[in-house]
C-alpha cells in the first residue's frame, strides 16, 4: 500500500492529529483546493496521482489526500 509520495509524513500526521483531523495543516491543499489551482480535469489529476507524478500524502485512517503546494509546483 502506498502511503507516502514525496512528502515527509511525520509532521503532517502530527498537525492533523493536533487539530482533530478536521482542518488542513497550514500550507496544504485537499483535492478540491488542488483542482482550483491546476487547470486540468479531475480525471487527469487522478491519473497523475495514480502514476506518482504529483507528490501527495494519503492521510492514515481515511481516504483524504493532501498536497503541499510548493512540492506540487516543483513536480
């Protein structure tokens, strides 16, 4: 199972646990936020995620995916 995709997981997990898991840690986007910044279709973005082109982290215990915008811009 892939959990990490180009990001350091420990600080992200800690930030999510600290705020109860409801809000995004500072500097991170969810999928909806990524879609507003990247002019690609949802299907194309999901294909890029599946192929490991876009760095992301899948939050443990759920289906949530987070993106560090500076890392996404570099990819």
